[in-house]
C-alpha cells in the first residue's frame, strides 16, 4: 500500500506547501523586491516630514522653493516607483497565486484518479468538490499575500525600530514592549478563529453533499412527495452552518476588538510619554511628529497583518484540507517492475483468492480457485452477497485480493501496468453512466482519438445506430447529465457501443439487462451477444434465461463455488441452480 505521511500544524502545512511556491521562486523574489519598494515610500515620508518640521521650527528661511520642489520631486519619484511596484504585485503576484492553485487542483484530481472504490464509498462527493474548488480559491490569495504581508511587516517593523530607537530609545522600548503582549493576547483568539474556519469547511462540504443528494434524487423526491422532508433536512443543515458562522464572527470580533484596544494603548503611550519628553526638551517637535508617523505606520502594518490573519487562516485551512486528499492511501498502483501486456488472449486464473473489504472487513471470497479459458463465456449466478460482482471487480484491479493471486494469460495482474490491464478489459454495468456531453463523445470515450466512422461502426455493431440517427442532432445530440434525456435501453446500447469501440479481450457484463423492459432487454441482449463473440466474457445475471447458452455457469454462495456446469448439466443436478431456475420461471408467469 502506498501511503503519504500525514502532517498537522501550521509549520508542517507551510513546509509541505513550499514546493508549490518554489516552482515560481523567481516571480516570488521579484514580488518581494516590489514589496520592499512600496515599503520604502512609507518609511521615507516621516523622515521628510521631520526634516521639514525641524527646518520650519528652527530656521524658517531655509525652507525655500528649491528645497520644497526637491523634496516634492523625490517623493513624486518614490510614488511612481511605488505605483509600478504595486501594479506588479497586484497583477503578476495574483497570477502566481492562481497558477499555484491550478497546480494543486491538478495534483488533487490526479491523486483522486488513483484512489480505489473504497475511498469514494466512504467520502461524500460534496466534500471532495469543496476541497478541490472552494478551499483552493483561498489558496490563491494566501500564496500571493502571505509572503508579501509578512515580508513587509518584518521590513517595516525592523526599520521602524531602528529609526525610532535613533530618535529616542526609552520611548521606543516602551512602545515595542506592548507588541509581544498584544501578540500573546491575540494568538488565543487566532487559534479559535482557525478552528471555526475548519468547522465551516467541513460543514459546507456536508451542505454541498446534502444539496447534491437532493438534486440528483429529485425524481424520487417528487415521486414520494418528499419535498417537505428535503426542505426540512436542508434547513437543518443550513441553520447549523449559520450557527458555525456566528461562532466564527464572535471570535473574529473579539480578535479585532483586542487589537484595537492595544492600538489605542500604544497611541496613548506615545502621546503621554512623548509629550513629557517634548516638554522636557528631550526630543524636538519634528522628531515627535516623525515619531507619531512611524508609530502610525507600525500600527497600520500590525493592523494589516491582523486583518490578514483571517485570510491566512482560510488559506492554511484550505492547504490542510487539500493534503487530506493527498494523504489518502493509494491502494491500487503499479508494482515496481510492472510491464504492459500485449496481444491479450483472455485466459484468467484465480489461485486461492480471498477478499474482504478494507473498510468493514466483510469477507466475501474465501480461498477461491477458478480457471477461465480464453474465449470462454462464463456466467455467474447466485444470491446477493455471494461475491459475483466482487469477483469481477478483482480482474481489472478495482480492488486487490486479500490473499492469493489472479493471472491473465499466465501473468500475475499485479505485474501488469494498470493502464494496459484495464485497456484489455471492457465493462458493461446495470447502472450505465453517461457523461454530460453528446452521444458521439460518450461512445468515443471508449478509445481516445477515435474517428467519426469508427464511432458510427461501433454504434452499428451495438444496434444503436438506428435510434441515434433518429435523434434531433444524431450523434451530436446532447444526452444531459448522466444521460437523463435517453431511455434506459438507449443508454445501455450507447455503453455497449463504447465497449465495442474499445475492443477488449475480456468482457465483464454486470447485470447489464436486469433494469430494462422486455423490448429493450431483447435489443440489448442481441448487442451483448455480438459483443461477447470471440472474447472471454463473464456475465453476472439474475435473469437466468439470458445465460442458457453460456459455456459454463458458476453458482456462487457464501461458501464459494457451490455448483458449476452448463445449463443442462445444472438442471439435471437439481441443486441450487435448478431451484433458482424454477423460481425464475415462476416469476415469468403472469399473475393476472
């Protein structure tokens, strides 16, 4: 099993996030350089103001037009530099953040494609969607502003301390001693805000899942008159989310109030202590004005960092939830040394295979051994829970056996690359999934780069060309989300055409006709018969009349293979299959 070590905490999250930032380190370096230029303007203004004030107080005659024009020209030049630097930060810096978001979303989607069915069986789609969309939106702002804001804060803080200390050391020490106390008091609130953001993200995922569940099942909702029930469930989740947001804003309000109180305290210190120093001639009027401006700049920087704390927490939460996806174990992967398989004949062998589901440890198969000849048509029947679907899911490695091994053409399938293994296997399921797109796109999904002629030929072989041609736009007809604009039989024949186009050596038919009406079943059955010709096929069927011509029929039960043979042989045995057959025939008789 491939696993990723899980981390927690801000420091660990930032260390894991750094490789994404490092890809754009040149852009980041220039962004920080621009941030330094914008900081320069804020630091120079108090110096200019102090010099002008001291000249006016001590030697008014020295305040000439030339002096003022020079001062104004220098400040104008700095402002132009500030404008250009700020444009780069706002434009290119944000694009860098968007690129990082794009990279992370791509990696998350790639990782999701590697995860087994177990992960998706235990994780709501709404939660996954929230993590790779909304959560990563905040990462864009975080990636851009986090280095920028902290760099500017560090630069302004260090420069302000040095300049203020050169002006008056005692007053500077009094002012700066308030800052650690302020940070300590705010840290507690900051942690609570972050926890509330985590709860928000988790709950919005649940809310998304609730909405998705209701909308996808809207026909069931309407059929059973469940609109009020769905409204009630949604309202309950919606109000719970409101309560979480209320708690978030409560802690944010406490956080911001604390910072404002310390803000006022620092101004109070400067006014009272600075006034005393000014009264006793320790500092000049110009120095006092400059001091106030630097303290204002320092406080504005601290306030900006504090305001950024909300965005910071959103970004960190988004990164943590992103890594919750990336830390999910990849159960199915190419073994070291795995090689592609070519010219597949379709011989399959199960050697002492046992399997239990990893999440609930429900043991389905026990020491099962089975040999399927190339080109053989094998049917699997038996009660629900007997392991029929599980057995077929092991062949394309949707799961791996707990014990034993499976061979394809004499090779252990774990030594075959997943891409080539699954390329040689076609699956037609009862629950057909069509993608939101056209008929052509859904059939062409069977083989990348297929031509129009190849798609139409596959549709003809599946018995689908006639009805497709009668659709409003033919092969360019939009099928709707999950193919809702088509009937069950039409969707099934499109899925069969998709497999015809893929042209696999091994075919798995998982109750492919059980949900269809009689007319559709007859059409699809003919298509499936044509599809199975010349291939190794495994058919799971509850309608036993559809498998009478199978080369071999296996009856699977809780103890494994209970019976095997042809239809006639099993009927003659008058065992489990015979009873199932009698039950099936009885159901076919009309009751009215």
